[in-house]
C-alpha cells in the first residue's frame, strides 16, 4: 500500500467522505437487491433499492459518530447506514435466505474495492501533472481501504454484523436463536472492541493484507 501523505481535516473529509458514503450505500443496496431476488420485496417497495446515498443515511451512525471520531483523532472510524428492511418470512428458507442477504453486503464491498483499484490505476497512468489526478488517486486508495475494512468488519461473526447472520444460516436452529437473542448487545460490544483496539488488532492484518494484494498492480503516482 502506498505511503499516504499528511492531509488536513478538510482534505480527509473530502477524500474519504465520498468512498465511505458509497461503500455503505452499495452495501445496503446489495442486501435489499438479494432479498428481492429471493422473494422479499420489502426494500424495493420502500424505495431502498437506490444508489441515492440520502436514502441510506443514518444521522447518528453515518454523520455524527464518524465526524466525532475524526475530530477526536480516534485511531479508527466507525459508523453505520440506515439498515435496509428485510422480512425473512418471505424467504422459502428464512435462515438460509438471511445468510445470502447478509453475505451480499461484504461481497459488494469487495467488488467496489476492485472498482477503486481501477480508479487508482488509471490515475497513476495519467500521472501527477494532470489536474485533479492526485486527489483522485488518493480517493481511490481510501476507497479500496474503506471497502475492504467494511467488508472484513462485517464478516466478523458477532451480532449484529453480517457475519453472524451468515453463520446463523449454518448453525442448528437453537444456536441460531441464541445468537439472535444477544443481537441488541452486539453493537455496544463491537464499539467497545473497536475503542479498546482489540478488534483492530484482530482485523488489521487481514484488512491491510487484502488491501495490499488488491493495490499490488497499481503503480506509484509520479
């Protein structure tokens, strides 16, 4: 992964805001799109199968929390979009259906990360002397990192993250019900694990390993 230059707060917001916003937007749309394909039209009927980020913004999770963490200089950014509504009872096999729906979010982030790799590669090909190429290049780098981080974090098998729903699809029914019962505590636990750095230490090698592999074909910007 290229060495990132120092950016001021305004530059960070501009360069990171767009990739992060579209990462969470596509993530949520992917959940709703797969649900619709499997027989649950709830998200489509409520107008949530759209790439318009405004439809997916949660004022607290998308704006307030990440902005506060950025201003405080936290070692991580944490936030969430407005969840796409899903009605599992509309699936032929609710738990398996939910597993596919949950997996769609991280899968979409992997695809978006690859798209941002293409942006970085094109920017590096044009060269730094071309106007606006430098910010576009670093926006692409942030885009790859944000999507890999969001995808890997969500695959962690802790409620309410997507990984717990994927795991529940393969667990015995009693174990799956027990996992869903503690979901209300999960978000708090995720926040604590992030704040203490435990989750970061667990996931950072995976996140940066995947990011480095994806960015390996991208030349440095000159």
